């Protein structure tokens, strides 16, 4: 049974939880100890499943009564059937994946929609630290040093927007956070510490679309 008092969620997870409808089917990739899953089950009665690479986190999540298996997003998403979830979630994990394009492709194959959140490496504190200090930044959202960080792809808001377009996907909604405060989209690449995107597949063009009429 899920505990009646679900944990307080990290700000990006709270945004995601608020935009998932009741009784949806959800796959949380990189679910950690299962905070988001537990909250969704407690408040929205979702069918939540999790994939997590860290065996300590897996044990903690299973101990909370959650359906979580150990696996690597770079490898093990291929085992999930097409269109088996309403939402696939990748929170603060994209930048740690060895092949982000392949992982995102698997998310969109598995889920009708995908939530992706990540730290923005173009935030002004990151830029200032590198410009004036000449060293890889250590900030509130990026606390690890260069040699012990799990982040191997330094993605920015503008990078991700271009990446999504290259993959032929559609941004349905996006949210930008500094701490627990929302930011507007206009200067998000500079001011947002974290970004959350809700993605969907681009609908197929109708037959004959794009043809030039002649005659």
C-alpha cells in the first residue's frame, strides 16, 4: 500500500505530477527512490512503473511498495512494448545518458507523451563561473566537480529545443525554474536553472501534403 502522506517533491517533479491526469499509465525512467511514483499513486491513482540504474535506490523504492526494476536507460528501454504508457518520464537523467538521442527515441516509442527535465548548463551562474573562474562550474543545480559528476552531456535550453526539432518531435508545453520559482520562456536559456518539456510525436502529414499543384 502507498503511504497516505506522499513526500514533498522536487520542484521539477511537482510540475510533472501536476500535469498528469488521474489513472494514467506512467513509466518513470531514472526514478530514484520513487518519490514521484509514490505521489502519483497516492494522489492520482496512476499505474506507475519505474526503471532505475542504482541498486540502492531500487531497493528503497521496492521497500516503499513501488513497482521498480533495475535497468539502464541506454540499454533496457528496448524491452518495453510500443505505446505501452500514456507518459514516459525522464527527470534529471538526460544529461547522464550515453546516447540521449536513442533514449529520447525510446521514450517516444513507449509513451504517447514524454516529460523530460534537465539542468540548464547555460544558466548565468554557470556562464559566470566559467568566464571569470576559468574552471568547470560548481553551482546549486550542478554540485559535483568535473571529475565526479554523472553529467556527461552539457545540454542547454536552446540546445534541447533544437534537438527536439531535429528529432521531429513537438513541444506541447515547457516550464522553466530557478529554485522553486517559475521563469518565463523569453530568457529561459540565461535565467532558468532547470527546464521541463512535455513532448509528443509530430502527427503524420495527410496524403498529398507538400505537393505542388500543377496544371
